[in-house]
C-alpha cells in the first residue's frame, strides 16, 4: 500500500511559511519522501498501517491550506508513469583566450 499526500499551503506570511515548512519536515520525520514539491509518498506494509500514518498526517495539517491523502495498492503504484522533459539550456559561451604576449 502506498500513501500519497498532496497539499497546497499558503506561504504569503512568515507564519504561513513556517507552518508549511514544519508540515513538510513532519512528513519526512514520519517516513514520507518527496515525489514532487507538494507531493510526498510513503510505502506501508498493510492497509491498517496506512490508516495509522493517515491519522498522523491529519493531526499535523496546518490551520490553513488543503491537504489530500490518496491510498493506492502496490499494483496500482507499479502502473505509475513519470515523464521528464528535457530542459533546454544554451551552451556556455567559450572562455576568452588569455594572451601572455
């Protein structure tokens, strides 16, 4: 069983940024790994174990924002496809030749 935690937390004020950073830190302490910036995942051995971690996520939700939890089976997780586009970066300019004479 896999748990996805997806969230959209406000970061306009210093307090909101602190709450969002604390939420991310707490997810990592509970064994979640960042899949994308606002998507964290964790493997659980069973459905009962997943419910324990979901309850922990619910307890750590900041006062503002939206947090969504999705449970998927190992079979469903194995069907995940990730596509990464190539970022086009211009080649670095050639260094200027140093002349000694």
